[in-house]
C-alpha cells in the first residue's frame, strides 16, 4: 500500500463513519477527460441523481499541500463543477466551497457533515 493509498482509505473511513457520507454515493479513482487527456479524481462524492458534488484529492503524508495541489484539483473541477473541494495529506486537510455566481471559493474551518452539504 502506498502512503497516498493509506491516506485515501483512512480519509474515506473518516467521511463515512464520522461525517456520515454515504459510501454508496462515493467513488474512487474516477476517470475524467481534461483537455483530451485522461485524468483521475481520487474520490468523488455524488448526489442521488449521480451528478458530482465533491472532489477529494489525496497526497502522501510527506507531501506538502501547496498551490500546485490546489491547481490540480481545480483543473479536475473544470470538468465536474462540484460544490466542494477537499485536499488532504492525512495530516492537513483543506476544504473549500465553490461559489460559481461570484466566481470565488471560501475555505471552510472544517470538513462539513454530509447533512450540511
């Protein structure tokens, strides 16, 4: 198991057990096409109508969460246009809520519970 996979498994467990995210609406390694290239989102949470709602990008614990990591998940969001973006290396977690009306995003103080989305 790679360090990034360790982070993924534990973070998905956290979302399901402590934040009440329905595992049936979550998918890992979701392939998208971005500018003609195949890319993959680490985890995508879907709505009940199967439209994407949230993307999570994982990094290994020794990988710093930098602007480049946010740039990566933002590129994926150009395809999916979700409401929330989360980045985690297992030690640090960042979540932002997208606002497409004003073309901005807001960092949240915590990962929201599923019912709060």
